[in-house]
C-alpha cells in the first residue's frame, strides 16, 4: 500500500485544523472557501497550503514522520502535488505585498516542493527515500522539472496514462514513471468519458510508446469519488480493477490489429467477479452468465 500525503492543493482541512490550535501559527492555508471556486481551485471547497508560512513545513515534517512510523514504509512515499492553483497564490502574495519577488510563480511552486522534499528527508531520519512520487503537472514539465525534481529518486505519476503528452519527455529526460489508468462514473467532468473494463484491459503503454520498461515502475487504476458513495463503489471498482491487475501483472498478448479480448479473459474475469459477489461485494457483471456457462457461443 502506497500512502499519498496530498499537498499543496486541496488543503481546506488545514484551515479547519488551524481553528483548533493557537493563532500564533498564522494562516496555514490560503484562498480558503474562495469564490468563484473555479478561479482558485480544482473543486470546492478551496484551500491551498501557504508557501510563505514556515509552520506549514514544520507540520509537514511531523506528519511525514508520523506516517512513516505508522506504516513502517520508507521505500516509497507519495507527496501529491496535484491541483496547484497559481492564481490562488498570486492573490495571497498581493495581499502580503510579496508578489514582486516572483516573475514566474512556478518558481514559488518549485521552492515549496523543494522544502517539502527536504522535510520528508528529515522525517526519514536523514535518509533518502528511494521513490518519492509526485503527480505530473506543469512543475514536471521542462524547464522546471530538472530544476526542482531530482531524477535519482523522484517518480512522476502521469495523469493521463499513455495519452499524456509529457510522458515521452519524462522518459527521455531519465525520470522514472508511474502510469495511471483512470475511469469515472457517467457524467461530464475533468476525467470523462467513462471507461469500460475493456478499455482498462487494453491499456499497454509499454507497447504503444516503446518506452524503456526499466523506467516504468508500475501503474494505478484511479476511481474518482465525486459521483460515487458506498452504494455504488463496489460496482464501479470491480471488475475494472481486476482487469487492470491482470494487465499489469501477466500482460497477456492481444491482437494488436483489433485489440480483441479473447473469450478466456471474459470467462476468467467473470469467474473472479462471481467470487467477489459470493464474498459480499456488489461487483458489476462483465457479460451474461449464459455466456460463461456456454463456452464458444458468445465470442
């Protein structure tokens, strides 16, 4: 299990926590609940860590240390880095009359990340964590990536999987890469359209782009929860996660001209789905049960 400690965006909870502690800590989060939210964050309620507050970095170190000790995991650590809104920081810097210090706010973002990485290093007893994962972003693009992200231990998790346009540059620049396959429930949103399990199963980035496999450390299937709750989670999560797992672990061959999925895949994953249902999970059906019971009649 890889824990993700989400920074710098989506930090509204830091504001709520600050209400419970001494005021001497100052503003831990800025742009809190700002409106219209679309100008200051990826989704409401807004809130982003305050890059000018030294207490933010001290708290990060303590939280990093707690998580490392609780999980006994010091080989891989995900520090987030998604949904950073520079307009939010620009508004804050205008209020503090420090905006003139930056001609490019990506440098402020990079400085924040550098300080956070240093605190993670201290939290791990001064030892380098071999794999520090960050989400792909504008900071992981040229020219910022080589300035602020060390390729020796930073892993960039690509947001858009094979279709992410920056992935070839990441690989050619020598960065390790984690791939993400995303899907979501029906509806218009940042990650639409909805992907069926067949799309997940056909995802083979190492073949499509002829990338250096040594730099692709793994992948993750992501399911956003904006349109999900406990009543629909299992049906959306399964069997898509099982399809993704088989692709990542055994990588069965496909007909590269049609990407047809063979009948044995349907049968195998459907059997696994039945096993999940017998254990109380409301996993979605892959195809009619009759097809499983009558091999060769459906495909």
